[in-house]
C-alpha cells in the first residue's frame, strides 16, 4: 500500500474521532442546559410553595392571637383588631416573634381584613412591598361588641 492511501485512512479515522468527540461534547452540553433549566423550574415551584405555606401559617397566627380574637373560633373582635392595628406599627419588635421576621423581610406580606356583610370596610394591618400575585383569603367572623353583632369578613394575606 502506498503512503498516501495510509495517510488518507488515518485522516479519515482521525476525522471520525474528532466528530464523535464534538458530537458527545455537544450532547453533554445540551443535557446540562436541559437539566439546569428543569432544576430552576423545580426550585421556583418549591419557593412558591414555601411562600404559600408561610402566608397560610401567618394567617393562622393572626387568627389565633389573643389580642384580637373573640370567644368563637375564627372570630376577630373588631375593636380589639383596631387597637391591635394601631399598636402593631409602634411595637414591631414585640410582635416579630409571633409573626416571624416578616417585618424585616424584603418581600413583606400585605395583610388586610375586609368586612363584607352586613357592614363593609377594609382594614390593613401590614402593607408590605410584596410582589406575590398569590392571594390567600380566609373567611372569619368579625364581632362588634357595641352592637353585639357578627359580620362576615375575609382575612387576606398577599
């Protein structure tokens, strides 16, 4: 066999090896990007679920605070609530263990009590800079001690 034929066969095999290495490298890079994108979506979903659980837990903490609840389950005394609303702004350090550290978070929650029936009114405990579009609403009774009447309201955590 001549030297030029052996050189061509060697170049052909070398080209095959280079193409195989390039193909498998491209395949590995594609798989890395695919799995990292999938992992990012999974982390985002877990973060949203965690945030939802924290909002739900915060609403339960608020509903069970002795400062605002009345004798009936899921009931808020409106006058205690209004006094609490005024005091919570000046006593953030006192209430931070109960609410967690939501006062110091960058994405604080918006906590609102919206009375729906028979009277209407909206009261805000905390107006945070939350960017979540997820709204959690919990039905509660609101007791007015002067008229001795119950109203229906929604406690909203966003």
